[in-house]
C-alpha cells in the first residue's frame, strides 16, 4: 500500500489586519519532505498514522511538506500557491499511489481563494484520478464546503474542543481510507447544514455528552464516521457555519436521516453551548471573592489561535488598577518587550512599556516598573502530545502579577506556559490566560473555577456585531429563525 501524506493549514480571520505570508508558515512550523519531527504535530495526524502503518502494515509512505501558520489575516496568494504547488509536485513525483492522506485546517482563506482546502483537494483529485481514495483531517473550526466534500472520499474533523484528539482522528482517517483502498468499505457522505454560527466547547455539557453519543454510534449500523464541523465565525466567506457530516458504508438514506437528527439536536441546545460570559470586573470580583484555590480567567477576545494579535491589555490593566496580587497573566505577544528584557537580564528592575501595540483593539500599552524573573530562549508549551513554540520568552513581575511575554504569537495551551518560566501557579490565586478553550484541558486540572470574560478585542463573541457581507443567509444568530426554511443538505 503506497500512501502519500502532507499537511498545509492555517485558520484565516478575514477581519484581522495581519497578513499571513510564506514567512508566517516557515516561522511557525515547516517540515520539508521526510523532515517531520519524531513526535505528533497538530495538523500532521494523518502523517503520524501513516508512519505507524509503515511499521505495522508494511505501507510505503511518501511524505510531502508539512506546514502550519499561526492564525491571522488573509493568506497572500504567493504563500498559498507556492506551498500548494510544492505539495502537488511532490504528489506527482510519487505517482502512482494507492491512497492520499492530508492534514489540513479547513478555514484557510487566501487572496483569490475563499476555499483553499477545496482547491487543494480538487487538484489532488485531478492528479490521482477518481479511483484512488483521498482523505483529509480537519480542525472542527472549518468551513465544510461542498467543493471539498466532492473532492475527498472521507473528511474527518477533530471531535474535541480543545483539540486533544488530533492523533486519534488521524488514526481514524488512515484506518478508514486504508479499508477503502482495500475494497472493504464504500464510504458515502451525508451532510446536514445547521444554519448556525456558534462555538461548542466539548469540556462542558451539553456538547460533552453529545460527542460521547456520536462516538458510540460509530461502528454500528454501517456508520463509519461522524464529524461536527463547528465552523469558524471570523471569516467573511459564503459557506461558514455548523454542519454535521456522517459517513456510512453505502447507506445514504440512513445517513441523511441520522445527520439531520443530530443537526437538530445541536440547534436545540444552541443557547447553552458556550459557557456564561462575564464582564471583566464581574469575573475579577468572583475570583477575588473565592477564599481558596486557583481561579482561571480566560480572555477569548484576544486569542491568537483565532487570528487576534495576542497583545491586548484590557484584562491586565484592570487587574493592576484593582491591585490584584498573587496572580499570573499570559501570554502577551510583544517581541520588542521580550528583547528589552533579554537586554536587561534576569533580576533587573527597569521601566518597560509592553502590550497594546497592534491597534485600538489591543488597548493602550502598559507602562510599569518591572522585574525580569526568568528568560528562556526558544521556549515551548505543550498542547496534548504536541509542542507549541513561543519563541524567546520572558517572565516579569509587575505589582504582584507574574506576566509572560512571548515573541512567537500563540494562545495559552498548557500550564507549562508559566511553569517553564519559573512561575508556580500553585502559589497563585488568579491566572488569566488568552485563549478561547484550548487552555481548558490543562488548566482545569488545577483550577477550582474557570471563568470566561467579554473583554474588548478582535474575536468578539457577539456574532451579530461582526460585519459580514458574503455569508449565505439566513443563518442564526444573524437571522432569528433560519429553520423556517428546510436546511440545505
């Protein structure tokens, strides 16, 4: 069995002012053919699964380029086309192949391309022909377009948010596409459009139980795989929104009914999907009032993982103004401030301006006398089994708050964002992080309570306020009752 595998991805916030260039990919993660590290990375789950099968099943694996850019604004045409063509040329050189496994994000938008993944998969299909099975693993914050569904035989999304199951879903994809290549199954897709823009953390009910139930359905009654494409709200492209994708072994009508039933369940719990959102001061009041244990406060509005700058100061400023001590905060993306800290050296106390650099949505910079407590070159944090680079990083102490400054734009994933920089979260009462939900898997283990804030920023949770112009209507919550019309399939 000869398998070609590669990965290309980024999550594009079309409202972000920061372009995504070729350099953005090379700085975040770029592995030339055969150079992927000997550990899983977020969008190379299929490659990891293929390598495993090379050892256990004798597959011949041809590895193409694997690359990922930190989410930001529109990808330049040059970046997308050169990386796409690089992978396509590698596939042509590998032909003939028996199957193709791709690790993609699913919400990549480039200049001239609303649907980069659909374009890439369609070109792969042209090269391999109609009979070679093609599979793709996507982030659930994707746009599940008709073009990519038509080009691929199977598309599987991570089920978990936070995305701790990317390796398992890569295994699932490899198993299913391998079975298809051997003629043991004939996957057929059923899709239900929920006509909704929303967020669905799987760390709380009702989504936790819902995901558990759909996993119990797989492997029964001809159901091969079920994916929930949550959708990515911060892209002004036509096919955004939540969709249910069911693959059955030739049972199209059954799959259609199941996809619709599951989709209508999601519609029914739409108002309860995301945790309650508190104003900044209300969250701080609640955290301060707790007498023991760590309270984690998250700022989803400045999540670099959704294309935000990651340098806003609104939450930290209120913590400083209220003289809240025994606290930690991070990460703040500020390469200039990091460099100033390295120039100063550990133990130095000096006047530093940090954060608030990218525009009005970032707030004003913080001007304070700080002490540099720890400096780490090429620092990392963990995200499940993967490592996320944060570049050169500095820990500073400012008025009783330990702050992490980073030079590679990232959100908070693991608690080692702090501990790798000498910050003991066990000694803190409050830890404020920039993330939407990926922090939860790690931080919830030591938190007595987790609170979500509604701070100003690029990633507003008020979807009605986002200035969409191209989204297919009707769709909730932009339209109160889009289900008065029969949803598209």
